[in-house]
């Protein structure tokens, strides 16, 4: 891991441990509730793992907090600026793409703003989020193939898609050029249910 990735991993680890201890959960209990292995929880808490977005979502839901609560420090001020290059990079594609959490609001519901870059051949599969989750996507550059449940949509520059995040969905760049898009996720049911262990990049 490079230095920014190591720092993010340590930050996430400390927050997961603090949230777990505040709820008086053992490592085994958190692992069971989140549907991940005990070893994964230990590695995350020690800052030795670069957990996938799927693993972070499972942990956040098992702890009853939003994903941003594990990634960003709590803040007293009402407004927060995230400068270019300063967002939390929580996903890296096989071909060099990146998923960056740029901004978020934790109350009263989890609202996230992401910036994604998919290089040709990059793909990201996401299991269904908690009930009621909604996602809004806007393509800034390139072409994106989206599959939501059994429907597939091919989106070009300037196209947008609104879809239920509580259905399995997959993002694909099947074009020969990079794709950039922004994504907003509204997850009203944080901590309301637990996910089962499934493959999630």
C-alpha cells in the first residue's frame, strides 16, 4: 500500500474498533453480524487491510453507522470543503480506475457523493444495499454500461441514470476509452438490516 492508502486504512481501522467497542461487540460478534471473517475484522482494525467497498458497507451496517462515518472524521462545522485529490479512494479497478468518496452527510440519512474513473475493461459489481437506497449517476466523459437487476443501460457522455441501490448492480466500461462519472447514493436504512456474505469488489 502507498502512503495515502496506508493512512486511510489506519483511519478506518481505528474508527471500526472505536465503534465496535462503543457497542460492546466482540470481534466474533461484529464478524458474524457483518458476514465477514474474524480475520478480516482484525486486519481492518489493525490497519493492515485495504478493505473493499463491499466489506466497508457490511461493517458500517453491522455497526449501525454510515460508510462515511468510518472514512471521514466527525466534524462540528456545517460545511466542509474537499479539495481536488483529497477525497478518500475506496476502490481501485483492475485496470487503474478509482472510486473516490468526495463528500457526505451523515444525518439524518447517509448521503454520499462519489467520483469514479473506469479505465477500459474496469468493472465493479455491487450487491444490493439496504432497503430504500437510491442512486443517481451522471456520466461526465466516455461510455458506461450499467446493469441493474436484470436490466442493462448503455450511457454516454452527458447521460444520467436514477436507479434503486437495493438491487444488485454492476458498472462496466466496455469501451476503448476511459469513463468518468459522478454518483450520489442515498441510504436511508443504515444499520436496519444485515447483508449476507456475497462477492463484492
